[in-house]
């Protein structure tokens, strides 16, 4: 064991003043010399896309190590676990900052105030003004909350997390960002991880209060999608897929007019949509999901008047892990993410017609005409050609009915003045039907072609309403087949009215039709114009093409079947009918 150093040989202890001077000198050398040394050695310091943030972090060494572990987990693309976050102390920023992330399809702006999304832009899809489409209603969100803000159904955290300044920790490769916050009692994390190309994002978050998990939901409020289309609020709704019933359920804004509406259970996905775009949240398999529908009365950048827009909250766990699809309702893109997601496209009651119809239009557009407008015209021609035998039989039946007109007049004269409530009215109806049956005439034949057309009309309506491919599809002077013409005078509906009048004039009136009813039928083209005036241009184009085909078919029949029969006296009607059969 060595002997102690004599007191007079021991080194003198430095004074506090000298220590301070040496500390400042060393700090100065480090601050000034480090960049020079890095430059000489070829070392480049990593740069992030986030603005400098001053943080106030007061934790133990153990807590700091755990916080560093959480950041490392985010850099690796993994969500932080409960053990990765500080157990005590405060983690918060002192200044507000934003961070912008760009992928091949997105431009997303985050704010550390609430760790929310302030802007979500689809870079490759344009709005009506030709700019990248913004999906977030900024004006409304300022009032009710931005996307990924919180909804706590029961116990509230000790701090309003949507107002707090979180600490951002972006991934160096620019595809992910994590946010952390703690007030010493409430501890919360959020992680957003994106693909470089693709409309899918992975989200994870956790909230704890005094070490105990705090269940919550994530919100997308104040509407969603293209706010510039006419009647934007009417096109937006919340959606969910009920796994037990295997059914897509939609919920309009009016469902929550008296307050938020909840729908919890086995949901394959839940979210919000407009006509052509959707934001849906997908939980892990066999994980229950909670959903809340809101009605938010707000303004938009396109409409200064307040309108009710849907809002949605999804989640329900203290630690939520969700896949998030934000993008167009395009079949190929939806299938890539999850085959179940293609159910967000609601083809309607006649989906068995609408879906194949869309594939035919898409195939014609890609392979032949390269225009959805011409594709609609070609498909309409094919539909009418397929229906031509039925129309021809109907036209022949109407000719026969014209020959029966004198007999019909005799029956009408016999029961003249009889009201519908009179028992003798049934006798009149029976005599008329017996006459039709005797001569093989179907009085309802004229309605059959129209009834067959209605499913196709509805199918075209659904295709133009729900398929993103039809959005902004031009044809001649029409800039968007999915919308009405953008002119004060809409030419397609006007042409359709004119062709409807012409077709009506060329078509013989059925026998037995009341004169008052005949006068009313003369106004049918105007009624068509009233119904089709606000309809999409593609739908008007379908009906207009059907009119033109009908005119051509009626002209062909009139030319080949001889002149229209002249109404003869009742006693000669049967003989004339036999002659009419021979001509037919």
C-alpha cells in the first residue's frame, strides 16, 4: 500500500473562477473547431426537413435513454412501445413548427401543435382550378380540429393534447415522423410512416395517464375530399364495412344532426369519403374498431356559407395501430392495399350491370376510342341494337292497336260518363282486354323497352358517380363527363329535348289513350329536360344517343311497314286488322 502524499507535495485545487474560464475556452474551441474538423475529415452532418425546435426536457438519465430508444424505433420505421416513452417528466416543444413530407403521390404538412395534419395533397390529381387536390378542409378544421386530432369518449388526459406542442422526431430518410409529448402525467406518442409510392400509410399512437392506457379515437373532421365540386357537402359521407353482415354501411351527415353517432364492433375498415376519394382506417385482423360520426357546420375555401359536413373518429384502443388509405377510389389501387377495400365503391342496386358496364367502357377507352364520351356512345349503340328485336315487336303491336281504334272508340262511347268507382268500369276494362287478347295485341308492349332502359340508365348514373376514371373525362366541348356542362346554356340537355320531341312525333300514339292524357304526354320531353338538366353530361349523352338511335329505328320502321293505317268505322275494323297483319 503506497504512503500518502505529503501535504506540501499535493497539487493545488483550481479556483471556481479559473474553472469557469477554462470551461468557456473549451466550449469555444468545440463550437469553432468542430465544423472545421468535420470538413477536413469529410463528415457531413445529417439535415432534417423540420424547423429547429427548442425543447424543454427534464427527465432522469434512464428516461432520457428510453426517449432515445423511441427515436431509434421511429428511424427504423417501427412504432414506439410503452417501454420506449418517458415514464415521468415533461417532453414538450416551446415553439410551434411544421414539417412537410413528400412522396410520389402525397404532399403532407404536419404541425407539432397537436401532432396533426394541416394539409394532405394528392400531387398527381388536380382540382377544378388545375392545382394538386387538397383533401383537408382547412377552414373547417381550424374550427373543429385537424385530421388525427383526438376524441376521448370517457376519461380525459391531464392536458389538451390537441393544443399541446409536441416534440417532432422525423426519420432521416423523410418517409416517417414521430411525435412525443409528456406533461409528467399524460404521456403520448404518434408515428406516421409512409410508402415512397403508394396511397397507404401506417399509423401508430399511444396515450397513457399516470401509467395507465387511455382509450381514444383519431379524428378527420369538417369534411373530406374535393370541396370545389358543386354541392360538395351532399357528396360526402362516412363509411364502414360490417364484417359480420358482410355489408358496406354509409352514414350521411344528417345522421348526426342531433349529436355524434357511434358504431362500434367488428369493422373491416371505417372512414370518410366523397364522390371519388376516400380516407379509410384499417385495424389489424380480429381487432374491434370504434367509430363516431359527427356533423360539422363549417365553411370551405370554395363556399363561404356554412354547410353541414361529415366528420369521423376511428380507433378505440389506448394504443392504436391502423393502416390508412388516403386516395382515389380506383379499383386497381384499392385491390393493392386490401381486396376488401374495393367495396368502398358502391355500385348500387344494379351493380351487376354497372360494374361490367364500367369495365366495358374502360376497355373501349383504352383500346379503341381513347375517350370515355365516345365509349358511352358506342356502348349505347350496342345496347339499343340488342334491344332492336324487342322494339320492332313493340312497333308492330302499336300498329295493330291503331287498327283497333274504332272498336276502342265504340267501347268508350258505350261506357261514356262512367266514373272509375262505378262497378260498370270493370266491365269496360274487361271488354277492352278481351278485344286486345282476341287480336293478339299487348297494350303494355310500349312500356317494356322503357322499363329495360331504366336499369341501364341507373347503371350509367352509378358509373359516372363513383368511378374516378370518369372524373374530368372530356368529350368535345364537355370538360367533365361526370358533371353538368360548365355553361349557362347547356347544349346536351337542349339537344336531348329537341330529339325527344322529334321521336315522340314520329312514334304512333297507342290506341285507347285518353285525349287529356295525350296532351299531357306532349310535355314529356320538357319533363325529361327538367330531370336531366342538372345531371352529369355523360348521363345526358347516354339518353341523347338513345334518342338518336330511336329516331333512326322509327324512321326505318315507318319506311318499311308502309303508311300508317287510317281509322275505319267499327264494323270494318276486323277486316282492316287482317290486312294489317299481312302487311306486318
